[in-house]
């Protein structure tokens, strides 16, 4: 087998093995961590509702703060692209998983118009033990959980 073809076969096999192993890497998180993660999300939504932009910003991870270095820029991003998260009518927590060093927490949101959304938050534990939000993926809810 020529070296180039052998390399392609090895790379393809590695990709397939990695894809099959990825779900096995996801694991359930400890109950205390689940409560802590949900408390962070709940507190941030509470801060949005109270108009406390500084407090809402405090739950963002350093990587988010690097991209949005001021409270004003952060809030403009949230209000512009995450209105259901910023001003939900109601929400409830769904499933969560630990993937690598990040927790993925599902939140099912009902917006002010009654439309359902699925927000999947990612959070990472900081050196001080606190959990910070590293991202949120927002999609219309299709009835499928994480």
C-alpha cells in the first residue's frame, strides 16, 4: 500500500474511532455540581430580569469577557442574539452532561410570545472552584433533549 494511501486510511480510522468514543467520554455530573451549575444560570437570568447588568456579566467566563470586554458590549450581544435567555417568560432545567472539563446544561425556555427554545449552556469550573458560563447555544425547541 502506498504511503499516502496508508496515511489516509490511518487518519480515517482515527476519525471513526474518535467519533465512536466521543459519546463514551460524556458522563453524568455530581449532584452538587449540577446544583451549582444550575444556580449560576438561575442567578444570571435573575440578574437579567432585575436589570443588574454588572451581576449578569460576573457569571461569564474569562474567555467570554475577553471577547466582550465591557458590560455594555456583553449586554448588547445578549439582548441582540439571546432575547429568550435575556427575558424569558419561564424556564426549566433539562439534562446535563460532563464533556471533558465542561458541563453542558440544557435549559428549556418559554419566551414572551410562548415559543419554546432549547438553550444549551456550557460552563467550566474555575481555579477558585466557581462555575462560569463559557457559552450558550440557542435553538428552537424540537422536543429533543441533549
